[in-house]
C-alpha cells in the first residue's frame, strides 16, 4: 500500500511540474498579453495544485499536510484573483486585445494592418 501511495504521489508531483513547464513555455510562445495571462494563470494554478496534492500524499507529520492544505486554499483564492487584477489593469490602461493574430499560423500582424 505504501508503494502505491508513493507512486500516486510521484505521478502527481511530476504532472504538476510538467504543467508548470508548459505554462512557462506558454508565456514565451503565446502571441499577446491576454493569451499569455490566460495560459499562465491556468497552468500555474493547476500545476502548483498538483504539486501540493502530491506532497500531501508523501508520508510526513500531519501538521505538514494541514499546512499544505492551507497553502492550497490560499493558492486557489489568490492566483486567479491576481491574474484577473492584472488583466483588468491592462484593459483599463488601454491595452486592447490583438484580435488580428491567427494563433494557428503563429503570425503577428504588421504595423498599420
């Protein structure tokens, strides 16, 4: 039973790390600010949540698990709120979505288009 719990824990930890890496790549590859914020916000929340759940399954003292649960709850409140606040501030300052970008082609519109 302990081996199965360790296996599930490591699968969750590795999955969370992969989601965080995919989010970092999304910050580099996505074409504009709003798409980057969406990609970073979703993968950050899911990746860190998987990491924390995987760490909760590792054999440790129960106080460590309680602290990780509190951290997970805090993460689920603050991460989407921070992403929303950044997007709202960008929109309020006049940054408009770049709707002319074709994400499938990966091209960016030229100035004046």
